[in-house]
């Protein structure tokens, strides 16, 4: 820079930071030339003021304030973690037991206390690189304890991505109440409400749920009445009044929607709309014109998606495929567009014309999407709760009559 003193043109300067660290490392924990003692709760470590001052702003400020002191007392500092920090000050290297994270986070905490930003950043990167199902809950707890918000979000995303490996184990039971609530209360948590209840019930069986914060994360009205009676009530983790209110709410909702039985709910009158796809203007009202049929780009995993306006109960979906085109496809449903559940998988079948799809029991969802393997026009997309359904085997209707000689249109290849 302009104000910095420049070396003469016939002089060359060089800085070998590795050489400096190599020279200083020889004095680590050595009494040779030591001029200050670091007093921990269980040991005394000889050190060198000049090294401490150069390597750490925290010690520099202490020594500037009292340059003649021969002892620095460090209270409430874990010895093992401090030795790792001191090694870093002397050598630029750090040696930390990283398997389960206790020592690691002790060192991170000291790095923050002593303003060693480069050490903190290095350990942060290492923490992310060693995340696995067996240590992620400890990492989430520690990130909350140390108020490391960015790391906390990474931990939550890791659990989301590896939930299938974690469910069915007791790994989540080591989470603190705060961490568990943060995990379950998110709308983006990719678990069905029954799985969320099982997680909460398992945690409550091993921990104290102060003020029912964890059990309160379970959205009871998203469960069926059978699930409330046969699964939730026997667990005793939900207070009776809240359980009763959920039952009343579900019953009232069922009564209020009774008029929708045997009616197509995928219409604008019931606040349904198409939120993905191409040329979808006529999809809900229906069209016989192939040029007006809805379709989707073959690379679009969202396919043709309906938003039913709110969580709806249904057991029948009808797709009207136009012309003599055929395609394989699958149906998926979701409550929140983040986690999708495979409802029908006809990816191995060549399908055409009218597709009547029935499901065992009642299905609930707000969003439903059809994803086709080919660019095929879809004339109508219906969703309903039918009072009677045909016999179904592996999502295929079991015929009750000879369909070959019926009036049903049959296409063969």
C-alpha cells in the first residue's frame, strides 16, 4: 500500500510461515525460555509470552495490560481442549478427538472465546464432514448450546436426509427438549404424522417433557380416529382434553364434508387448482380436445400437480388420457410439497384412455401429482371419495365381469 514502508528495489523479502511455526513448535509445553505459567484447574503449563501474544488476541490483551505477570489463571477451562488450542497457537495445527464431538465442541467453544477465527472455521468444516447418524444428535444439541445457528440448520437438514436410517432406532432420544421441538415443529420435516407421533412418544419415554412441548408438536387432527384410539391414547403422552378436542375436530370435519361423498373435489368450486404442468387451463373442467390437453415437460419431476385447497380425504383418482397415446406414470401425494408419498406406481405399465385408480382405505393429502414417462395429453384429473369401491389387488381393479366383451374401450399393442 502507499503508506507502507517498501523495501529497497535491490532487496528481496520472503515470509516462510511454515518455518516460523516449525521453530515455535519446539517450545510447546517446554520450560526452556518459559516466562509465564498457564494455571488450569488440574495442571500448570509453561508458556512463552511472545508466542501467546502473537498467536492469540485474547492473550495479547492480557499481557499488554500486565506484561510482568508470571501466571495467567484460566478458570472453568477444560484442560484437554485448552491443550489443543495451545498446540494450535504454537504450531498452526490442531489435534482433536472427533468421533463423538465432546472434545471437538469444547475446542470450538475456546476458539470462539479466544477469538481464534481460523481455528473455529477449520473445526466447523471438520464437524460437517464427519456428520453421521450416530453423532448428529449430539452435534444438534451442541449447536444449540453454543448458539451456532448455521450449524444447527445443517444438522436439521442432515436428519431430514437420513431419516430412514434413524427411524426405528433410539438415536433421537438423546436430543434435548429444545432440539427435539426444533426438529418436529417444522412444516418441512419429511415424516408422516404417525411417524412424528412415534418419535415424540419414544422421546417422552426416555425424557421429561416439560410443559408438553414435544408431545405438542404432534398435529393430532392429521391422524385418523382409529390412530388416535389405537395408537395415541394407549401411549398416555397426550393429555385427555387435547385428545378429546382432536377427536371432536376430526368428527366435525367429517360431518362438514359428508356432502362431498361421490363428488369430484378437484374443481375450482372447492378451491382446487392446478399448480404445475403445461396447458392446464381446461384440466379441471375437462376437455376432449387433444390440443387442449394438459401435459408436462418430461424432465419436470413435479409433473401435473393439483392443489386441493386443504387436506382432503379420497379413495379414487380418475385420469382421462386423450387419443390413442399411451404412457407409464405414477401418482404421489403430499401435505406440504416437501415430502411426497408414492400412491400409485404404474411405471412398468403402458397405460391409455381412462384410468380409474382406487386405494385401500382412505387417503389424505392436499397435493397430488401425476408424472408421466411420455408427453401425453391429459383431458381431466378427478379426485373423489366414493361410497363404494371395487375390489383392488396391488392397485389394479379386480374385474367382476368379462371386460373384453364389455363396452369398455380396450387398446392393445
